[in-house]
């Protein structure tokens, strides 16, 4: 009997493959769609690999120690002040946007009544804000934070502008993550005598953390790669901002200015490589944290 089972496995595999071929012959449309899907996947993968290879080939030869000098000048065009400013801008924007986005999503999913007009208005506004170009956020930040509040070009003005920009993204991803948590989890918690607040923070949120982190990763990617909004709010000064009301430039703005000037194009490619590595490290760290939390939840 064991030998028969061992022999049956590859035969079944061949039969399933033959059945697929027969089904494709009977339905040529399925074969055409399968080919189109594979071609689209191959084309997308080729484009991604080509862009990555082009950036790495153009930038790696020009990554020199002088590029990481502490102070920027016209000779070394150091990216270190921009790198530090990028980290500060990312942390500041997340500190403001993540709590607001998560708490708003909790209200929409856990507390608001179904069919509430306020909920529909908030969701409609969130979807509308998600489609607004970043330059509009930059103009708003310049008019309100820089001009009206008289903060001038500063780290705080840029961080608040970016937090407004990523807030809809965090809200929507958190809301979807909370809706994906089975209702049986909530019912079991209520059945054990836990209140709604305890259920949300002890049962629902831990189960939704992987989805929430996915939204945070997307938000970080948008912060790190943003240029238009920051040029109008944070400025372009090539220094580490000593205070929140001081101007500074991020890596993306630094790379844009170097390439637009046309004098340090090679260093702009090197900055792109560092920016790419930074994004990969942040995404890898976030994925690692998500897996650790998921394993801890399962245990």
C-alpha cells in the first residue's frame, strides 16, 4: 500500500498538468489570459530590475567617504545632513499621524454606529484627500504653517504637512486591518466580561498590528520620497536643523537639487543609492517587527 501511495503522487501531478492543458484547449480564452498575466508579470519584474540596476550601476562608483562628511559644502556635497534630516522628518511625521490615524480608525470601526452620516463623511473626505497631489499639500503648508503661523521654512512645518498627507493612508489601512479581525474575537472577549475599551486594546489591535504596520511602511515610503511638499515648507538648507523651527533638506530634496543644478549628477545617483538602501532597511525592520508580533500572538 505504501508503494502504491508513493507511485500515485507523481502520476496525479502529471494528470493535473494534463488536465490544465486540456482545459486550456477547451477554453482558448483562459490560455490567452494566462499568457497575458505571465507577460505582464515578467515585464513588471524587468522594469523594476532595470531601474534598480541602473541606479546601482550609476551611483555605487561615486559613494565616497567625503559624501558622508558631517558638514555640507560645495566640494564634498555631503548627504549626511540630509540623511539625518530625513530620519528626523520621518519620526516627527509618524509621531503626529500614526496616533491620530489609528484612533480615528478605531472610532470608525468599533464605536461609530453603522450608517452614521459622520462616518460616511469622514470616509469620503479620507478617500478624497488620498488622491490630492503632494504639491497641493505643499502649497497649503506654505500658506498656513510658513506664512500664516510665521514658522518660516522649518522642520516642524514640513513634518506637519507630511503628517496631513499620510494621515488618510494610515486611517484607511488601519480601518481595513480592524475590519479584517473576526467578529468572534470581540464576542469571546465580551463573553468573558471585558469592556469595549479593553477588547479593542487587548484583543482587536494586537490582531490588526500586521495590517497597521503595512500602512505605516507605505507612509514611510511616501515621506522618504517626498520632495514637492517639503521644498515649500521645510526649505532646502543643507544643514542638520538645530531646532524644530530651523530649515533643512531631506535626501529626496537633496538628490533633486543636485540633479537639477547639473553640476553633481554623479553624486545625485550616489544619494539615490543611499536613499534606496534606507528604504529597504526600514521596510525590512518593519517586516521583522510584524513577524515577531505575529509569532508572539500565535504563541
